[in-house]
C-alpha cells in the first residue's frame, strides 16, 4: 500500500487487482454507474499510468513514432495519439500533453511496462529519457455536468476548451479538459489525498474505476488494453474522428496502412456503443456475432463497464454491415442480444 492507496482505503475503497490491471470501487457497480450518470464523480484512475518523456528531442522523437502530430502540439494542448505495429494495428492508445521539459503520456497501466520497453528501443542517439512516472504522479478523473464547477471549487484552473490543459509543475496540479464533462487531473502523489478530499468538498461523489470507464464509453473514446493490442487499425476505433490521427505528418510505424485505410474504399469496421443485458459477463476482447457472418466473429468488445440497470455498456469494433440486420449477439451466434446506442459524434 502507498500513502495514496492507504488514504483511499480509509475512505472505503476496495481494490481489485487481476495482476494485469488495478482498479477499485467504493460501492456496488450499479450505484457507481448511477452516480456517473446523474452526478459529478471523482475517480482515482488506478487503471491508468503515466510515462514521462524528458529531453530536448522529446517532441521529435515521439512525433516520428506515433499517429498524431506532436511537433506542432501547442504548449497548452492535449491530444489523443497511438503507437502502431508496422501492419498498422494499434499497440497502445494514449493521451499526450507537453510539459516544461518534455511530454506526459497517459495509457492503460496493464500495457505500460511492455510499451515503455518497446518505445525505449527507438531512443538510440536521441536526447530523450523515458520513465514510468506512475508512482510519482496520481491521476484523477472528474466527470459530470458540473465537473468544471467542482474543479473551480477545489481551487483548480479550468481549461476553457476541450483538449486543453492548465497548471502543472510549480503551478500545482495539471488539469486536462477532454470535453465538456470529462477532465483528467495529474497531481504529485504527496498532494493527491488533499486534492481528492477537496474535490469531494467541492461537490463530487467518490466513485470507482468502472464509473470513469463508463464515462469514456459514453464519450466514444476507446482505450487499448492487453486483450485488444494489435487487433485494430486506428480508423476501426474511430480514432481519426476523435482527433487521434494526422494525415499530414511524416512517416511512422504503420502509417502506410492507416493512410491506405483512409483513402481507399469504404471502411468495413467501426467502433459502436452497445448496451449489454444483465446476467452476462462481457470482457474486453470478447467476440460478437451477427446472422450475416454465421460462426465467424463479426467484431470484438474493446471496453466495457457496468451500467445502472445491472447490465453493461461497451465500445465494440463491428463489421458495419452486421448492423444492417439489427442483430448482434455476445459470445456466440445464439448469445445474448445487444442493443446499439448513440455515440456523441457521427460515423459519417
């Protein structure tokens, strides 16, 4: 236990660790999903980790390896980004923002060690150092209609537009605005307990990992975890729709495949938001089926979280043609039937 997790335990947190991805909850999943729907919540993001890139070559080094612009990223901007295999399949998705001496990358904790090792292999003579900063930097998620008001009440400067950030370094916690209702805060570990308490005093309800995952599913923001690494090209995850791909930057691993997917023909797979009924056990990487594809998988779950009705919501990559019949099943051709829900953006 660290001082941070010890503080959470004193507030009633119960920790789950399946040896690949840490998470926690304060109450039951349905209650926390309800809080994420009707209130503003603050969530310790134990399932995410932070890599810090430091050095004069940080921007150029990262830029040459990833799907989105880094060289031209404004000092107060944040962006979704990805690292892909030579075949264009996503190895890691992450949020990136510039810092005084480099950049911070936030990604799923279960893939962070392997990603950091692989990424570090490209450093060679670049003047940059990469390190796992997860022990020193605590991440908090604040989600809800009144999120900005809660942040201000806790003394944080609130970014005035999506994908902007404020604070950081000597200016205290860094606050990153993802959209109108979702924010990520990066704070020094020793200051995290006081900030967590201040956010609750400002009107947020404490909630567990699944509440944040539900918020991201509803925002249409997918996250690569271990079960889905190297499964999808960026556009299958709607990554160009959420601003995670630049088609004007230079080459990077997988760039040819990503570009070809964009410019040649109709994309056959997209990410959709689905409702999954109660009484099921959906997990990331689970196969989905549709009548037109018979025994062949028509797609896979990318992320899933508990919903307030006892069921689940998920982001899943599906054959677009499979939706035409309006029949999607979980796990088998005769498995539980799923319902397609709206995303906050158009698939075009």
